[in-house]
């Protein structure tokens, strides 16, 4: 509940409107910075486009005079053209990322403005107090969704999108080498094939993180085991999964919620706690499902995280409590952490 002082006034420090307003101002500042960087990048892309066009024209000139140009002149012309194209690809990739960040921040800003408008129209006094929990939950969900969209956008840009740009560049190199140096062209095509196979595997892993199809086909426990194996291969973090009780299928919404919670907790252990060992324990009782995620990382103060951050943990707690379950944190700085989720579980 929102605290009141002796005169009965609402403490503004606990007013959800103040919290959302502060988040809105921070989002607006970030949006201004991204917009400025976006304009600068557009100018730079324009300059590089003109430079690339001039170098390409020079290269075409050299190609028309191959019988009179020296080998050094031809190589310098090709090197300059490839360097200009690579710089242009990189800058265009940065431009696309900034455009994506700008779009996400604008959506986040619009969502916060809608929340402020709704909260402002809910009335004063008791109306605000009764609606605080609901509005705080909506705020957390909106922030969590936007944070996830930004993470996915960054992964797409730094992974598949950047790889596709490199594919185009490697293809052009191989095409130009076909007549001049077939052996080197074959080497470039081999490198391109290897890079394509690697990117294909990354895309498959990316899709699995978005929505593992085996969660629908095989259920929660096999999907957790598969995710743990994949995460171990990619991060080097040792992950152990133990399952007890009656392994079975649960309601789809419950399997999704538990799996997403496990993803968040394992990711936190590796990224923030710098853990080298994570233990996932799943106990499928007749009426209750219990999942514990324990790590040997640097740990944290639950009270500080609850007040100052830990958006992912807040969302997990909110969802668990909405299902009538319990969410427990046992952690301290330098002593790792153990987080336990318990929810009612019905078989399907």
C-alpha cells in the first residue's frame, strides 16, 4: 500500500505516478541520444555512399584498362573498393540497429504515457491506493517486454543480420576473384560455406530461445534438459538438472511460465552472478511443482535487488503469485544464490 504521513497525504515517494514519470523522463533522454546518433550515422552513411560510388567508378576504369594497368594498381583499386564496401556495410548495420532502438524507445515511451494517463484518471486517495498493485504489475510487464524486445533486436543485429552483411561482401570478393585467381576464389567460397553453416546453427539456437517447439511436443522437463545442454555448450557454465516426482505434462501456460523463469534465472546466474556451476532441481509432486535454481556465483542482497532493480525477478514473482504459488530467494553477497518457485500443478 502507499504510505501516508500524519496529515493523511499520500507519500509521493511511493506514488506509482512518480515512478512511471521518472521512467518516462529517462526514456525520453535515451530517445534524444539515440535520435542524435541516428542523424549522425545517416550523414556518415551518405558520405560513405558517395565515396563508395567514386571508388567503384575508378575500379571500373581500371578494369577497362587491364592491359595497361600494373598489377599493383589493379590490387590497390580492388583493395580500396572492398574497404569502402566493408565500411559502408558496417555503418548501414549500425544505422539499422539505431533505427530499431529508436522504434523500441518510442513504443516504450508511448506505453508509459498511456499508463500515466490511466493512472491519472483513476482518482485520488483510496482509488490510487487500491489500484497501485495493478498498475505496478502492468508497469513491470511493459518494461520486461520492452527489455526483451531490445535484447532480441540486439541479438538479431549482432548475429544473423551482421552475418548476412558479411555473406554479401564475401560473395562479391569471390565473384571478382573467379577470373583473376580461381584458387583463391574457391578458398573464399569455402569460407563462405563454413560461415553460413555456423550462422544457420546460431539461427536455430535463436529460434529455440524464442519458442522451443519441443516444449509443445515433449513437455517441460525434456525442454529444460535440452536448454541446459545447449546453454552449457555456448557459455561454458556447468549446468546440472535433476528431476524427481511424477514426470508428466502440465497445463501449457504453466509449462511456458516455468520454462521462462528457468531461462531468466540461468541467464542471471551466468551474466550477472558470473557463476561457473548452476543446479536446476525440478520436483513434480502430485499437487505442486517446485523448481529450484542454485548457483555458485557472487550472490546479491535480495532487499537491494527488490528495491533498485531485478526487473526479471519481479516479473517472475508476480507471475508465480498470480498462480497462487510461492517465490523464495536465498542469497547474500559472495555466497551464491538459490531461488525456489512453487506453484500448484495439475496434470493434463
